[in-house]
C-alpha cells in the first residue's frame, strides 16, 4: 500500500477540512512545530484504515474537537497492487464508510459500511480487532512500518506478521549466496524473539526488556503529565470562558449604567414635571376658588338684580295706584269732613 493523500475535518485540532498531499512515491517528511497536528494526521490514518466507522467508547470520543458536537471525517487516497483507491469514513452521527476504486480515470463505488471496513483492513492485517479500537496487534504488517510518536518498541508481533515477513524474506533471499545473510538475520532475530514472535524474557531477555520497563515508567509519567496538562488546558479554557463572560458582563454593566443614567434623567424630568403639575394644580385650585367667589358674587348680583326688578315692578305698580290712593284719600277726607260736620252739628244740638 502506498499512501497518496489524506483529508480530514472535525478531528481534534482540525475543525475545518484540511488535505495533506499528494505525496511522492519517495520519502515524504511532514514537519512543523509541536501542537500543529502531525500526530493527529497519523492517528486519523490509523483509525481510517484499521477501525470500524461504528466504533464507540471514550477513546474514540476523544478525537472530537473539545466542546463541539462535530462528526470527525477522514478521506484517504492510496494505491495497492497498482490500483488506486479512495476511502471515506465518518464517525459518530450519521457514521458511514465508503470505498471507491479508480476505474478508467474515475472513482467508482466498490464497497460500503462494514464491507468497506473489512476490505481495507484485509489489505494490512489478518487479525481484525474485536470490540473497541484496534491495537498494535491488529495492525498486521503495519506493526513494523508504522511508529506512533513515543511508541517505537516492538513488544509483540502477531503470527500473521511474522509469517508475512518470513514469506517476504523467503522471496527476497532465495539464492545460496544469501544463506550467510539469512543465518545472521536468524541469529539476530533469535537473540531477541521466540519462535512465536514474542520478546524473550528471564535471563535470556535482551536489554530492550529493561528499556521497555523504563519506557513504561516514562510512559506512566508522561500520561500523568498529559493528564495534568489536560487539566491545565481545561482550567485555561475555563479561564478564557470566564474572561469572555467577564467581558460580556462588563459590556452588560456599561449598558445598564447607560440605562440607569437615562432612567435617572427621565426620573428627574418626571420630578420636574410633577413639581410643575403641583404648582399648576395649586394655581388651578386658587383659580377655582376665585371662580367660586366670583360665581357667588355673580349669583348675589343676579339675585339683587332680580329683587331690584321686582321692587321696581312693585314701585311701578304702587306709583300707578298713587292717583287712586290720592282720590281715595280725598274721598276719605271729604267723608271725614262731612262726618266731622255732622258730629259738630250733633254736639251743638246736644248742647242746646
């Protein structure tokens, strides 16, 4: 198998789609500073070729970008046996796998789902994983071709890899002149490995065993350091989130301050209007009192005018009766004079 390019997105630090390649048929070197995603590219390559798109668990969940609900995607273009293939895989939501083969210059579907997983895996290994992610023992020939960062040791080779290597070596060194080389290679192999492909243990254990123990201890310290780093990163992210919240709260506080100022200005305006209202209300009450006084005076004037009118009418009536009264008085006076005369006459008669 010859890798030609790899494309991935939604995978750890790679949110947007990124393509690395096409690679040349010779040696390719991917360089860059720590943390840019070189190990992530290698991880995506392993997961695409060795793991089912249906795999689940905490380890596979870790490939999803932190704090995002994305479905990791990977696409690999490779050549095997002079035939070019393209593999698509998506994990988690709406997961799928699709293997395409280039025919007449065009990629055409070859297999989907589990069949695509199995066909690709069989190109490298005859020892498929059970449940969960594939491990080193499931990589087949890739065990001796791939070296993940910090994992250079070959602790145990599976039987199919040993047989594959022997078959390859058997083809490559088939003439008699290569017998010394083959014997030397066997001696070196027997010095480190048993016939079953396991590293020797006990007194015959090679120095690599002690190195592996030291490596395991270093790995333990590394895992602890990574856990501490992860905790620090989580704390850092929380600090960033709290910082963002603080900035947002500061903006909200500024907005509230402006709102309070506006409300205070409106409250002051309301107080001024209320004072004006009270003043105008007092003026209105005074005006109303004056109006009532004037109304009372007006009523008195109207009552007096009415009474005056009545008196005038009575006076007119009395003035009209004056001649009659004068006539009546004259009549009464005449009658009194006549009566007096009669009285005087009567008195004279009595005196006689």
